[in-house]
């Protein structure tokens, strides 16, 4: 069995190589940012259950994503998704993915961290076998998305007409629910019209659609099966 799969994003020699996993939402942030910027890169998907030795040597935390940057002095490995996205924003051309105003930029970074907190609750929702824990995580997600609803304006994106890095953070979050919604009615977005509209707009974005492969839904379902997720029992 192959330990990793190399996916060529461009026929050009890429100065950037993204080490990734097919399901990882943090990887998707970086992929979306790179696509939005129009930057050629090479993507290398690895098996996190069987991490290659070469990967462990360049990833101090043993996590994806890792962005390997080719320089004249050799390769430099950057880890942590927000760090990678900030580097992409600061060094690559294309449209800006952060507001020009320092206060607005800081506000966006804060909501990006809030997105990471949502992912923490999502992990519990999709891996727990316990009904009580599942309900606790469902309620926590409902409360967090209610805070997001209050922060949203008229759309179509988080801050209006322009797609930003904060949108790249939330798009992979909403992608989970594309699969979850086929299994059970969780009611998380029922009373949140702005969040629903934002979710739909992000789902149409080319960079968001192409940040994962066509096999993403099946891979996520298989993940739920391996964890004997309570969510699957609701579907049954």
C-alpha cells in the first residue's frame, strides 16, 4: 500500500509543496488560499495513520499541513495552517485575502481562531460514540454558529463582497455538514439565515470546490464508520 500520493497541481516547477491529508480541514485552508492567489504548487497527500519518516523529520508536531518552500539556500518547512496562510498572503501575488485596515485584519484573525474552536467541537461530534457527548457538542456548535450569525453582515462573504482568509477557514467547516446533512437533521443552522446564505455562497466558490477530491464524501463516511460514530446511529 502506498504511504503517500503525489498530486500535481501544475505542470510548472513549483516552488511550494504542500504536505496534506485528504480529509484535513486545516489543509483545505491553505489549498484555498493558494488557488485564490493563482499560485502553482505541488500537493503531497500522506496517510496520517502511517506517517512517512521524511514527513516526521520536517513536521515538529507530526501534523498537516506543512508547506515546503524552496529557496536558494534549500527547503524551509512551515507548519500550522494559519502561519502558512499568512505566509501565502504576504509573499504571493493575486488579490489580497486580508483587509488593508489593521483593526479589521486583527478582527478577521480572531474569527479564524474562532473557526478553529468550532473544528474542535466538530471533532467531538464526528468521533464520539456517546449520545450525551454528541448532544453536548451539537449544542456547543449551535451556540458558536449563533455568534457567527451575529457577526455577519449582508454578505455574500464574511466581510461583504470580497473573499478573505476567514472565508477560507469556514468553507471546510461547512463542507462537513454536506455529509452530515445526508445522515441526520442536526438543526444547527435552522435559525441562522445569514450563516446558511454564507455557507451556500462558499460552496459555489471554485477554490472551495476543488480543495478536496471527488472522493471526499466517501472518505468522511468511512472515517465515521471507523470511529463507530453516534452520528451514524442517528442515520440508522
